C-alpha cells in the first residue's frame, strides 16, 4: 500500500459499508458513522444489526435485526465497489457468522469496532459467545479497535499496565488480526487505571511495527460516539487510499478535533463532533515507540528569524565554495560514499566554509561528527531516528531537521520537537526511491498550514515549479539535482534565489 498525502476530493466518493446498530438518541452507532464518513468525502452504505432504545442515562433495550434480514441487506450491497467495511455492534453469534461469511466471500477490508457492552455495563453481546466471536471475526480484520475493557474481554487478559496492553495486542495478532489499535480513553490512562493523567494514549501493533500515540487529554463531557467516530474515520481514510498507519494518525486527529467541538444534548452528555478533515497541529498525536513520553521535553533551537530559503543539498564541500558567495544562507552536506578520515575532512572543510559565509550548514546523517566538529545542525531521515542520540544532539546545541512523507512520519517527528520538518516529495523525483505518492502543491500547502514548525519543501522541485512551491509559505525549498546537475549551477542558483525573492 502506498502512503498517500492529499486533500480529499469530493468529485468521486469511495464507498464505506457500515454494519452496526441504530442509536435512538442519535449520538453513536449508525448515526455517528454516517456523519463522520461524510466529513471525509465518503458515500456511506448501511446494514443495520439492531435497533437500540437508549438515552444518556440507560439502555432500555437492544432489538436485534433478524439474521435473514441482515443477510439480505448485505446481499443487496455486495456487488457494489465497497472500499472498506466498518463493523460496530453485533447482537448475537448468528449475526457474527453472517458478517464473517460476507467478508470471506468479498474480501473487503474490515475495520472492527467490537462494541460488546455499554459504559453503564449493559451487555450488547453475550459473554459466553465472545470466544466464538473472536474465532469468526478477528482473523478477518484489517484492523480491530477495542478499548481497554473490550481488549480484556476479547483476550481474557488484564490490561493494567503498558506491558499488558502490548501483550494483549500481540495476542490479537496471534488470533489473526492484521492490525490492532487499543484505545486508552474513557477517563483512563494507558495503564488502565483511573488517573489524573493529562495524557490519553493508544497502542498500535502489527507484525512489522508497533507504536504508542499520545495526546493531551481533552476534558469534555461530550464523548458519546468516540469509538464509532474513530473507527469510521480510519475506515474512511483506508477507503481514500491512505496507508493504515496514516489512517490511524488521521483518525486520532479527527477524534481530538471532535472532542473539542462536541456538544451537549438537552444539557446532558452529548456526542463528539468532527466538522472537517483534521488540519491542526494541536490535534496531531505524538508517536513514539515507548509508552513513556514527555510532551514537555525541550525543543531544538530555532534556525533564527531569517527563512531557510533556497536550501541546496550537496554531496561535497566544494559546492559550498561555489554557492555560498551567491547568497545561499542554508545548505545541507549529504555525503554517502566516504568513511573515516576522508569523511571527517569533508565535513570539517564544509563547516569552515559555512562559518566564513555565516551559512546554516546541516550535516545529513553523520550526527556524531556534526557534534564533534561543531556543525550548525543535523538533518535526519526517519530511518535514522532510532539510531541517533537525539538528546546528545540537543545537548550540543545543534539544530535538527527531520524528513517526513506522511501523517505517520510527521507525528513521529513531533515527538522530538525539531527545528524544522521537511515535507515531500512534492513532485516525483528520481533522486531516491520512495513509496509515497507526491503531495503536489495542495498537499504541501496542507502541511504548511497545519504545522507551526518551519516546513521545508523537497522533491522534484525545478525552475518551473519553485515559484508555486515558495508561494505556499514553505520556509525553505530544498533542491538537489536541479542545481547540482544544471549546465550552469551558479547561474541556476542565482535564478532560483531571484525567483524566491520575487515570490
């Protein structure tokens, strides 16, 4: 699956099928699913499993739809181009079998929100049948999104610590789920204990990776329908073509927005309210490998008030001698083919030239030498974040730039509070093999407006594109081959500098 960063197009609408119950109070179930999906530009189809009679205070009854009627609803829809199926409340094991047969015969991606009981303890699905529920549905799941209580019911494990949450997720993977997201809301922290924690944490796991998502806890009484809204947001993003990791981060952003805009019903508890595709940094969760996250860790130093501007990326120090006298104020040394003393000499030489012209020099990857030799800053790709000592770079007073290509990687970059975030590829580039669909100017503009960090545009930018890229408000415009492979690199650089100044 390609990572995908784009603005939602409302000209064509992917289809999401929701299989869930109605909520007579209109705050959860099908009502929340359809409302949320339409915000994401989705055409919603519905197969109803039950009609519930409930309000803010109690669930009076759950009236299951006849199994034959459910099967007929699904049969009527199976020939349509469904991009994802979101399943919520299932009333009984017979309905679970019908849904399992439907998914098995169609192979549609399944996002399962296992609604097993109400917050007041009302049992939606019989506990004696949960093992069968797991056997039937979990192996078919593209993603399962239980809260802590549901996780315990599905796995028969405790979730009173971060380690137990991780173990429970691993168990669901062993049951056959492809991806698992364990939600840590409902007034609890990641350890499943009543807490005054300022944070809300969710845990994601699949066979290839795992991570924690941390957000500041939203203090709102209007939290009805959060599970439905999250699963529907994620299903909508998957239908739009986003990779699963991005869909989850966007879904979490949507819930944070929805909690901010939640409203009361008749002066009582009301639903979350997602108004539009999430587009604020304050709603982005922090993504980390470990559950222990300091949201208030020190930030890396800023890059002064002057915009980063034209930002050449070069492989040798000799390029600094050619370009810095022209007025380039930011440059990156990206050496991939030198080791040992030869690498040290190259970096040292580049630092000396940069200091002569008061230029901000970022060293790509070689953070230890950047610290030792006194560079201005370090630029790291996502693949380098796990190995680099970010605290040592911060303690040395260096600036830090981090590459990102999608919501997942931006959320990961935010954990470290860098000096800038590079977003790309804006256009197709042959410089580096990338699995990401180019953002385009609209996608770049999205990130410039979302992030409070300086944004550096990178990827496929040339003379014909530099003006429109700079007009997005990007703080820097990174260029590699457009300068280094030009017939006259110095004249080309002067032309680029003039275009940036004019735009």
